């Protein structure tokens, strides 16, 4: 299987699973209100703190996904740019940090930016690191998309301590992740 087919299959899985309520519910069942780590200024830029319906920073991902889903239903989902990198390292992918904003204006919202994901060709289509598994690559893409949305984890900490890491696992396991 070639890289383009793996990426196409992975993007189709992203399209089919990203907005499944079971994935987000699975994440919140595991982490509750803990484990969010947001880019500096992201919460303020979202404008959510000014609205009485706000449920707190821990629900920013839920809000962002809702906005993206609505845009997708209207054919306005931000473009996902996939770029190749080649590094003989453990790095599987990189995402441009906080390049997309979901900004609330009461019952309206704006999405500013586009997704930028770099996939390491060293790992694509290889026998190690699930190189041929489109579901795993879909999870990698979603993880980087969350970085694009301004979510983070400690440096090299991919544990279930962080909301975005749990979301990725819940996504990969189709809403049935058990840590």
C-alpha cells in the first residue's frame, strides 16, 4: 500500500469518526474536567468566558468540535493541509500549534485558520509503528489537528494525563477506549 492511499484512508476515518458523540463522551468519562492544557491566550481568544452558557475551559474541545461539525455540515470545514517530512526519528508527525481559532459571538461563531499537519514519511508505509494502519494514522492526524486547535500536552508526554491524548485514544478505539 502506498502513502497516498494510507493518508486517503486515514482522512476518511477522520471524517467518519471525529464528530461521533461516543468519542467525546468516552474522553470525558475518563478525564472528567481534568487534563486540559491550552495554548496561552486560547481561552481568551475563544471569547467563551464572556458568555453565561460557558461551562469552562475543560469543555473548549467540545465547543470547537461542535463548531467544526456545523461548518462541515455547511461545506465550510477548514482545509486539512497534509505536508510530508522525513526524519529518521521517533517523531511520527507535527502540527502547527494553535493555527485555528473558534471564536464565539453569542449564538454565532467564526473559525479562523486552516489545519496544518506534517506526517513523517519515515514511519508511513513501514512495518514498524503501525505504518500501514490507516486507523492509527487517522489518530495521528487527529492528534495534530488538536494541536492546531491549541490543545497541548507536556513535552513528550503522551500519557492519559492529557485530554488531547485521551481523545486520540478514544478516537482510535471508536469511543470504546479503556485505559
